[in-house]
C-alpha cells in the first residue's frame, strides 16, 4: 500500500473517531456532513490562478479587433456617407495601432521581467 493510501486511511479513521466523540443524536448528521465534504473535495477541481491570469493579460489585442471592425464598418459608411465613414475608418486605424502597441508593450514587459529574473 502506498503512502498516499495509508494517509487517506489514517484520515478516515481520524474522522470516524471524531464522529464517535460527538453527541449520539448528531452522529448521522456528522457522517453525512463528512461524506459531503469528501465528495466535494473529490469532485471539485479548482483552476489554479496561474492559468486564469495568463488569459487576462492578453486583453489589449481586443483593441486591435475592435479597430479592424471599425475600419470595415467605416469603409461601408464611406460609400454612403463619406464624412462619417472616413471618421470611423480613422478611429479604427488609431484603435488598431493603439491595441497593437499595448499588446506589444504587455508582452515586452513579460519578456523584460523574465529576463531580469534570469540575471539574479
């Protein structure tokens, strides 16, 4: 039997002793509570914070997509109402460039921090 299995059996015996020490009229409730806690632990698999933080750091590239969308919409409006269409196209270009710079800056900051950690 592995160390992990022995540890689990020891913990189960400890839980059993704790339940036996409890009041006789509450033992069924305590067993049910212990069972539900173990069930929650066994079935629940929380996502580590490191995985979720990597997804939120790439957010500036959404600005590039919004800028490109404005550029396309502005091109359509430019055929019907040129001043509004050209304004939307200009805003789209500015937003796409801004998003590109922000995305580059974010990834550059990660690279610089990783480089600094390697030099320590």
